[in-house]
C-alpha cells in the first residue's frame, strides 16, 4: 500500500507569537493549498492552541478567508485578552 503524506502544523506558545503566527499563516496557507498540502493535523500549546482552534474552526473555508479570520482576531486581541 502506498504511503500518503500528511501536512501538519505545530504552533508554539508565547503570547505575542499568536500575532506573528497569524501573519506567517496568512502567507503560508494559500501556498500550501496550491501545492495540495492543506494542514490535516494541527497542534499547539497556549497561544498556539488558540491559533490552532481558529484554523480548525475555519478549515472548511478558503485559505484567504482563514487568513482574514486569523489576522482579524489577532489585530483586535490585547495582551489582557490572552493572559
């Protein structure tokens, strides 16, 4: 039986990294989709888990919509919202 490749994301903890992750993913998700490598497994810790939940909740949407959701969330989130 042929092995099937799976794309996964591991999202780190670290408060402000959530906004950084959103920016990186906004650029990365459309590229992965073109290559047929949409993430099937998402794992994260702390702020990475929050970003992962947003990705999982919008998995049925286009990569562009996912990016807008992530960027919209993190552009309106303050430190006190996360801590």
